[in-house]
C-alpha cells in the first residue's frame, strides 16, 4: 500500500494506497457530476498510457460502468464511429493530450484536470479512509462490485479495423479474470518486479498486460505515452529498474538500436506479441540486455491470451518445458485449441497446418451490436482466430499465416507474407531484421479471381521488372509472382499503433490507385 505502484514520464508517482484512494475520489466526482449516471452504460477514455489513464480506468470500473478506451491513432471519423456505436456521451481526456492529438467528437470531452478540482476535502478524507482502512471484501460490497457476474460487460475494445470498420469487442469481467488468472498461474511475479507500460490501453495486450496485471499482482508499472520514444523509455527503465517488458517485436528492434545496455540493466523478461518474433532478434536482444525475449499469441477477442512461452527462470510449472523458439508457446491454462480444415472444419492431425480455433472463459461475449459478425467467428463457444497454425505433440503452437493474408489465384492459395519476404530479401538482403520495404495486398481480378499488388517505398534497389526476373530465376512459384505493372510506390508503408502493417490502408492504396481503379 505504501510503496510506488504506478508512475509515468510526467514525474507522477502513486503508492498502491494513494492510487486506490485517488480512484475512489474520481469515482465520487464522476457520479456527483452526472457523468456516471444510470442512463449511460459506457464511458469513453481518450488517454495514452499514464497514471491518469490508470486512474480513469479504475474510476469508471468502480462506478460500475463499461469502459471504452478509444484508439487515438484512428482518424477522427473512425473514432467517431466507435463513439456512435457505443452511444458514448462523455469521454475522459486531458487538455494536454488533445492539444497534441486533436479530436472533434459528438461526445462531451471531460478533462481530468478539471475533475481533480471538483474533489472536496470530504471526498479525499472518506476515500483515504476507505482505501487504507477497509478490507477489500467490504470495499467491494460498498462499491457494488460484489454484484458483478462473470458475464457482465466490463470493457469494449475496438479492433484496429485494418481490413474493415473497427468492431467493438465485448469483454466481460469473467473474460478479463480468466486472462489474468492464466498468466498468474504460469509466471512467477516477484515483489520487486516493475513493468514498463508502453502499450496503449485500447489494445487488449496493453489493457490486460500493462493495466490490469500490475494492479492484481505485486508488480509495479511505469508508463510512457509513446512506445516509439526509445530514449525516454530507456531512461524510465533505468530509473525504476524495470524487470519486465510487454512489447511487440517492432519495438524490441527499436530499443535494440537506440537504447543503451545499461538502460535495461535490470530487465529479465520481454513478452512480445502482435507479430512474429524472429529467433535472431530474440538472440540479439538477449545478448545486449541479458534479458529473455519470448513470444505469446492472442487476439482482442480472447482477452487476449491464447498461448505463451514461459522461460525456465519465470515458470511456476517446475519440470515442464515451457519455451520453444519459433513457436508462440502452449495454450494458457483454461484455454483449449484445435487446428481444423478451413473448409470442412474437421480437426487436423498433430503437426498438420489448418485454421486455429480457441475455446475458454477468455473468449469474448461477442461484437457490440453485430450479431451476424459474432456468429461468423463464434461457433459453439469456439472462436475462429482467422490464423493458420499447427500444433506439435508437446502442445506448442506455430502460427503459419493469416487467413485474410492469402489470395486465391487460379484456384491456388498464395500467401502474401511469403511474397513480401521474397521481395524484401531481393531488395535489401542485409537489412536490419524486420525492416520492410515492400508489402503485398490484393484486388479483384476477372481472370484469376484476385491480383497481387506490391506496395513499396523508395528508394528501391531494383526495378519491378528486375525483381520479377529475380523471383523467376529463384524458381519462385509462377502464380506467386506479381507483374511489374502491379508495383505501387509510396513514401512510407502504412502502420498501425502496434507497429504492424495496416492491411486496410494497404488495400485502400491499391484500390484507389488510378491504374487499378476500374479493374
């Protein structure tokens, strides 16, 4: 209760007791001011990872409302789509943040700076007493949290909308509980553990791993608003002696290049997701920072954990091999998976590739106001991840591709990533791991069903004709080779907030390109 629980790059630090008391104060203000009222079920939050964002999320949860952390990397129309979908009338944000990232939404913007001024001395006194003196069970009853059931809605997280409009994923109290319990049953968390919170709370990985996991364990959290701010993140990690990092491989590469070894001198573990962790990147990261990097896997719809690797230094399951390079680990406790034929849905034998399905208490309630879309991915409690994978005899899962990242050309399934990798290897064979110069999408084609389009950045070492020629000489499958006329140059490849290629923006570039618009 008395040691530092949360801090951020603004210099704000709160102990566990002060965090709880401040959250209770903010809850009282939200209720008294009519922001948390009986007519409104959801409250929006538009804040980057910070102590203020933690306080806002806790206060909304304590007020018994559904939290909607809005994606501030969205353009205004997409953010408004999320506000409209959830009928949000109030969004908690800050003037400082809106100055840097302006939004014009139909909901009323409530500034956390102003709410702090509305708290009276009586609010503070009552909440300090409640936070420090009341037993947890009694405090829970006082807040009405004991009335929450596993199926009650806790949060709506919107998908990135890389291929369609963002969908609101409904996560229940039971979903988040199952997700957190799975990690707590696998990993040993030390009292002196400190995680660097760089992932946004609108993303399931950040919401579960860097918001709620520290709150329900002995781990402390230190936040920075921008995952790309390598220098500031390095300083925070050094100052607070960070031991655990939740990130993506893209961010690991960045910190590997831009941070000093002493910045992460205390780092023991980096758990990454959202994209494939190359074994060479894990090795390089380990050699420089003396920390183990492992890969996990999940989706927003699974709160997010489906599987994760657990190194021997952190496992609670002694005598069990929990880490296998090149895989995304074993299913976490409480989650079942199966690999099926994408057409017949018949389960595939061990070691054979197929569509990955997941089942467990962590699987979402469904998509907000989208029963048809929910029915498309949920069947008898099994969630269709949309990813192709295979599982070995020891239970380790290897992700082999994304269903939406395949094109059917002349009856044959062509993997976009394989084409991308081949082109990037030709363009820059000695480039830093993960540096991408070209990405592949597809548009409709009357002759073959679909047509591969290559989006690339300048300068490119070879002309499209030369690239196609090299692919042919390398005996690349003829059907997988794009035509020279199907290369489009852009200033930079579109990326999501998690450092992944924005597939929706990629397809939009292809479909709006003049020479393809009418084809």
